[in-house]
C-alpha cells in the first residue's frame, strides 16, 4: 500500500499535530487493506529535528495509539539524511529487516520522547518476527509519503 498527502503548513516545518504524516500513513494502510495493529515495524522519517520529530510522533500516536503500536526506529540515525534517496534506502533497509527478522536500531536514542508510550527502538537492533512494515518519507513543503511492505509469504 502507498499513501501520499500534502500538508503545506510551512516550507521547512511540519504541522505540530502531524496531519499530513497521519494522512499518508492512513492512506497507505487503507490501500494495503490493513489495520494499524497489523503493522509490526515502522521506519520513521525522523530527521532528528525537534519540530519534525514531534510532528511525526503526534501522527504516529494518532494512527497507532499512544500506548501501543509497532516497533519504531529511524535508520537515518546510522546513515544520515540522503535527501532524495532517503526513502528508497529506508525501504531497502526495511525490506532486509522483513526478510531477516531484524528491527534496525536508532543510534544515539538514549532518552525516548517521554510523553508517548510508543515502542521506540534504541541503539541496539532487535530480533523480531515481522510480517508488515511501514516506511515514512517526508519532504520540504509538506510532501508526505508512506509505503507498506510485507514479508514474502514463502519466506515466512
């Protein structure tokens, strides 16, 4: 499933409540025919900016609930922000995680956001049985994209 939305809130800042990010995630889930509770892992856009990360966290809480949801990590913490290639690389890493049963770490995440009960994966990779994953990629001007990936059935 794929979802895209526009949240033309500000050229470089996402709206605080995360409406655009929430919209793209909900559209991707709907196109995939999945409920939020079926997602095992989310590779967050997470560029480590206070405004952007808070907006994405708000969107994830809106979609998955504040005390539940998938394991969440940010592969940008290990490879940096590759601008136009960031979403493609995140999708590749997520695909490998689905295949190998590994949730990649979020390097340098020592103190997760205290107001959420989301399952934020810290600096160590985690083994997990993964069936479905969601990848977020957001851009300047409020462009939001999310894609749902699934583990290949024969590999399950």
